[in-house]
């Protein structure tokens, strides 16, 4: 089992629109999540990840006309929770049951579910083996439009969150 005690789940957004220079590129963390893998001979055959949407925390905002203040971080968090419909859909999930070996680890294919909408998604997970642990890392891009979400926007759409967001995962787990 993996989670915040032995890993990080970070979301990075971009900005788009005519006024993009005024916006912040956000770094967001999720403080409550868990993942597990079914293994056969130390190789994954099924992977599951569940993320509590309400655990979203805005770490920082890069760029923009002024630095992102604590009060603005709270507003950003509120807007993100509205976009993700956190009151109705409490979790984001990924269930991967298509696992293929690649040069650096595994390509895991499965169903990503955001706001109740499931789409096919594949993630390349890099694995590094140490004497007593595994180090896992992955980066993937998810588009708002792929999961039926409208990116948050301001100023009549001239400043908005970019359609693509990047999700980064890192964990270290003990080897059995």
C-alpha cells in the first residue's frame, strides 16, 4: 500500500488565454490518497489509486502579475473543488489492469474516473530497485476536455487554466 506517508501526488497546471501572463501556474498536492498493486512474482498485474478530492492543497503559484497570497490560495482551492464537483464526486480513481513491461518499468492501462466520467488512460511508471525498497515515479498528462470538465476561467475567458494538467507521482516502498 502506498500513500502520503511514503509518496507524493502533485498536480501542475498551466495558464491559457489572451491574458495568460497575468495567471499563475499552480502546483497542487493531494494530502489523502492511496494506491495498491496486485503482484505476481514481484510484477504488477493490477494497480488501483484513489484520491480524496477534498484533500487538494495549493502549494504555490508561479508567474502571474503578483505573488499568490494565502488568501488567493484559498480562493484557488475553492474554485478547483467546484470545478472537480467535490461535493458530488469525492474521489478520483484509476484502476489499471493492463500492465506491460517497458524499458524503465511498466506501462499501466486502465480506467481514470474524474467527476463520475471514466476514460481510458495509460501511465508509464518508472521503477528503480534498491536493496530493500522500490522507488516508483510517473508523470502523465490529463486533459480537462477528456474527462468532460471545463477549465476554470476569469475575465470572460481571457485567463483560464490550461486544458492539459500534469500529474506527477513518486513513492518509495519496502520490498517484501
